[in-house]
């Protein structure tokens, strides 16, 4: 039946969902402390002074403490050698107060991201980046899975319910986001396509999807005529632009823009995440959830 009025997609409120999740985690942390005397601990390592990374790291520290966990932030200068960074990681791997270790990426160009990931203990790899955790996720075994796709899955399940048989298109194939996202959708019985910079007829591919996850980093790339009416659209991408207000822009303030042309896509989608306030808050909440899981496993509780 034709619609006289346009469909307006439901706004998926990641901020509220994440706040609920953090509250549940805080309750579990309190119970873990009371019953077993275990306080989950998360260490975040930042090398250099990238402004966006500084904000992420500060937020992680604050939210870790707010959940009742032990938080440690190591800020290292931009000229830290790879050897020195790997030493810090090795110490955190061995520290019994710490159950989760996260090195904030990107690291400066003289440090190999792959070598840093390889140095992480898989048991404390709360970003789910090690070969062990990626392999466990792909094999359907319990894993510490990457936080952002985990958060996306929660939002998608909340929006759709049963994902069985749905067609999903993930745009982006990074180890942190696109690949694990596809594994999770596959595990939920979706028919999954992973698109990337070499994909042909991307709008045509995306138009097949009941679920679209955009994780590219190109502002407003996904347009309304790419979207099947009623599809669930999850916007992971973040591009930073100067704030609209000239005074704020002059003071260095920025605004975030997603991969999806939000206003026009919302007219077609069944449900959609905004940027900011969609996927972003879920990432930190899932990091706390992974830290709690790691703490239980390392303490022999689960
Ligand atoms: P990434 O490693 O740079 O990967 C980007 C992917 O997009 C690549 O697979 C690339 O394809 C693909 N791509 C680039 N241009 C494309 C195009 N024109 N058409 C189709 N695909 C294209 O980035 P990432 O770490 O996955 O992150 C993706 C975005 O999500 C970034 O904006 C990042 O800031 C954001 N992010 C947000 C959160 C959050 O909490 N909200 C968390 C993580 C990431 P190739 O592989 O062919 O190069």
C-alpha cells in the first residue's frame, strides 16, 4: 500500500540504552565485590596527544570509575618507543588488579599496531582485537568480542527482535568493526554481505538490506535512495568538522557527522541511530561489560 505521508524512522536512542546497560553493569560489579571481593580493573594506555583520543580516554576512565571498577590511565609521550610501550603492556598483562587492557588507537606511526595487539594477553583483550579472540568469535566460541559491533548488535536486536533470515550489509571491513560485525550478524542467522572501498554498485548492494551497518568514516555517504524502505540503519562512522557556530569553531570546538545522511535516510528507514548519541555511547558500555566478563573469567567465577 502506498504511503501518503512519508515513513519516519524510529530514532534508536543509544545514549539511553547505554545508560541502562551501564547501570546493570554497576549492579553486577557491586555484587562481584560483595560476594567474591573482586573489583574489575581496566587500564587504558594512550600514546601521544591526539585530541579525539584524549576525549575518548578521559570518558573511558570516568565511566569505568562510575561503574565501581578500578581505572588506570597511562599517558605516554608521542615519542615513546615501541619497546617501551610493549613493556607497559607486559606489566599490565601481569598486574592482578587489571582485568582489561586497552591501547587507544591510532598509535604514532613509528609503532606497529599489529605488534601492540600481538602483545596483549587474550584474556585481558577487552577490545577483542587479538587473533585469539577474533578466531574464537569466528568459530562461535566464547570470546572477548570488539565493543562497537557488540553494541551495534544490541541495538539491532532491540529494534528488530528476531534477526533470522534478514539480509544485512556491513559497509567497511576493518578488524575492529566491519569483520566482527559481519561475524555477529552471521551468528544471528542473517545473510551477510561485507562491502568496502572496491565494492561495485554500493547503492545497489545496500538497497537489498534489511539491516545496514555503515562503518567507513565518510560523512553522509549513505543516501536515502540507497535504503530499502523500513530497513534498520546503524551509523558507526564518525567524521569531525568545525562547529557550526563560528566562535565555537574558532575555539577549536568540533561537531560529529556520521556516514549516513541522517535527515533524508530517516524518511525511508524503519529505525536509525543518530550521530552523536547512537553507537558511540554503546562502545564504552560494552567495554565495561567486557571488563566485567574478563574479571569473572580471570578470577575463576565464570
Ligand atoms: P577503517 O579501519 O578506516 O575502515 C574503514 C572501512 O571503510 C574500510 O574497510 C574501507 O575499505 C571502507 N571504505 C572506505 N571508503 C569506502 C567507500 N568509498 N565505500 C565503501 N567502503 C569504503 O575504520 P574503522 O576503524 O572500521 O572505523 C570506521 C568508522 O567508524 C570511522 O569513522 C571510525 O571513526 C568510526 N568508529 C566509531 C566508533 C564508535 O564508537 N562510534 C567505534 C569505532 C569506529 P577498504 O578496506 O577497501 O579500504
